[in-house]
C-alpha cells in the first residue's frame, strides 16, 4: 500500500532513469511528479541506450503502468517524438501510459519566451535547457495555463490563441530578438496534440488513491535534483518546480503519510550542467578525467557537465530536506584509478568553518574543506557482488554512510541495468 519516492540529491543526472528501470519489477505503477522535457533519463539494457524526457522510466517493462502526474509539464511535440522512439522498439505504450488531466502543456511560445528571457540575461543566464519550463510553470502559478484536460473541451483552441497572443506581446518586450515562425511551430504543435489525445487522460489523484486502496505498489520518479529545487536549490540557478520529496505530494496528489521509503540517488562525485555556484567544481586534470571517464554530457542538450568532488555538506542538506531513508551511489566505477579521493566535509564560510549549506554558496563566500581518502585501482564494471569490492571502496561507502547517517543500499558500477549491486 506504500508509495516510495526516488529522487536525485545533487544537480540532476544522478542516474535516476537507470535505477527506476532496475526497480520497476517491484512496482505496479511508476509515476513522474514534476519537471518536463528538461529532464533526460538514460536507461541501458541489451546493448541499447534509451533516453526519456517526459515518459516515466518504467515504460520498458510489460506489467507496470506509467503515469505522467499533474505536476509535470508536457510539450506535445517532444512527447510525440518520445512515443515514436518507443514504437521503434515495439513498445505497446498505449496500454500502459496514463496522463493526468491536470498536467500543464508547454506551448511553442513558452519555448520562445524561455529563449528570449535567457538571451536578455546575458552573462547572468540560468543555463536553461530552453524547453519552456520556466514560462510554463509561470503560467501555471499565474493561473493562465492550459492543461491536458482542457484538450477535451471545445473552446481550447480559442484559449490557446488568447494565451499565444499574450506571449507574442511578451516576447516583443525583451530586447533580445528571437527569430521564429509561429505558424510552422503551431503546425507541429497541433499535430502532436492529436497524438497526445490518442492516449488515456485520467484524474490521476483518484486513480492513485484507488490503487493504494487495492494494495498496488507505487514508485514516484523525480526529475532534476534537490539542488535545482525552486525553493531549496541554488536560486535563481534552479528549475521551476519542487524536485524534493514534497513535490511528489503536490505533483501526484499523494498524502505525506502514505510515503514510505525515500530513495536518494547520488553520484560518487558531483556534476552540474548550466550556470550557478558549485563549490567543489574542478578545473584541473581530475575534473577532466571525471568528465571523460563518466561521459559527462547532458542527456537533453549534449552540453558538457561541470565535474567536481563529492560535496557532503550539500548532500547532507538534500538528505535532510527529503527525509531520505536509503541512499544509492552511482558511477563509483568512474573513480577507479584516482590515487587519492577528496570528499568535502565542511565549508570555510566568511572565515568560519561550517558544516551546513548556507544561504549563499557563491565562490567568493565558500571554500570547501576536504577529507582525503585512499582511492582504488580495480575496475568495478565487471563486478556483480559486494564481496568483490576493493577495501578502499568499502571504506569510501562506509565513510559516507556515517557522515550522512543513512544506509547505502545500491551501488551502481556501470550504465547497464545489470551493473547494479545491492548491499
Ligand atoms: P538521470 O537524469 O538522473 O536519469 O541521469 P542521466 O541519464 O541524465 O545521466 C546519468 C548518466 O550516467 C547516463 O549516461 C547513464 O547511462 C550513466 N550511468 C548511470 N549509472 C552509471 C554508473 O554506475 N556508471 C557509469 N559509468 N555510468 C552510469
Ligand atoms: P534530469 O531529470 C541536469 C538545469 C539546467 C539549468 C537549470 C534550469 O535529467 O536530472 P530549465 O530547463 O529547467 O529552465 O533549466 O536546471 N536542469 C538540469 N540539469 N539534469 C536535469 O534533469 C535538468 N533539468 C534542468 O541545465 O541549469
Ligand atoms: Mg538527466
């Protein structure tokens, strides 16, 4: 009867997609609760790599139902491309993909507004994926948005036109002039809306309520990471939704007292794509090695990810904000070969040593203080059991468990489904 959550604890791309895919066999329903096509969730099995943006990462399994919850924002054009990709692999998505009527739609003009807003910011830009996420959530909270359920109403196109006209006036307001052909964009949009309408729209909060009553097992899949949360992230360099545990309650209509396990996923080091502060960022050969060995390029935009050592100050904060009950450590294999590993355990903040995340972590305020640990040279990618782990890896894991006061129950040693070790 329980609902479990799976969340990224850093700045996204922790490996959520991979682990949701691995865990799906234990669940009846996989539900996305926030974000949109700014997410890129990678799954690998049978030698094939799949990247999902809006569709939950349980879609490749036969039994589980995959639900796009009310907290998600959907771009019909990108959604259609995702469906077309699934069709290539003969995935019968129609029978197992449900969409909340309360999810909001990303319109073509939302994407243009995103581009105009970013261009006008110059050096202060967020580094958005430019998928229209910010403007769509602004219309949601501004009470102007168009929802999936509206597509069932006869006057939705008039409402669309009113909103798109308003957006065009807003785009003109920005100095940065973005070239676009709205008619062409709308053609794709309306065609994709028809595809979306061929799927099943539901009142998902009621569906999930009934599912819980029937004893079904539900896993809520997060997107982005805790440090990109609109309230608790490194504002303003964040996304526009609550990526933390509370977001699953509002993004699905699941009550807080129904949540059991909170799985927190983190990389054995840290990455960030886009702008914003990153105290443990490396600009040296070590950072370059992490990026190269870890193949750290954004799954949505292809941008290189910034890399650095593990930041336990930030990670502890994410564990607390989310109430994480189990940790999962990803990409330990990428650290093989480092003679010495560094873990940030405190910050020098305005002359003082602190071990909590302060309001402002801009580089001029914060210097990381590191604990050094001995690295391991063994290749982890072929390992299938924790008994094969080198002593130094066990020491690294045990150190993190002690600092974070939370058990690490899964260690991932490669991108493939099978490269997953339970502890
Ligand atoms: P998500 O957004 O949290 O789902 O993560 P992404 O898919 O954006 O980024 C994670 C990347 O790391 C993907 O390319 C995965 O295939 C890859 N990956 C996941 N787990 C591991 C691991 O344990 N080791 C290695 N080397 N790669 C991994
Ligand atoms: P997954 O689910 C990593 C980052 C962007 C930018 C900021 C705001 O794959 O972990 P937005 O497009 O929301 O306006 O961008 O957030 N960002 C992500 N970084 N992984 C993601 O998703 C991200 N989604 C957004 O790079 O810095
Ligand atoms: Mg990603």
